[in-house]
C-alpha cells in the first residue's frame, strides 16, 4: 500500500467516485431519469 496523505489517495474513495459517476450517467442517459423516487433516494432527498 502506498503512502496515504489525503482521503482522496484511498483506493476505495477513488472507486466510489467512479461508481458515483457511472450511476449518475446511467440515470441521466436512460428512462431512470423519469423515476423521481429513485433519484430522490440516491440523492438522499426526502420526499415532502
């Protein structure tokens, strides 16, 4: 394992960023963009 100076250096953090980017790309490029409840859950927004 390399020298960790910042949390951005953690491999798990880097993989989580890639997963996040892929997830949002999937949502914006497919019919999932119309699934508002799923988007709210992913974004951590509570429905009113």
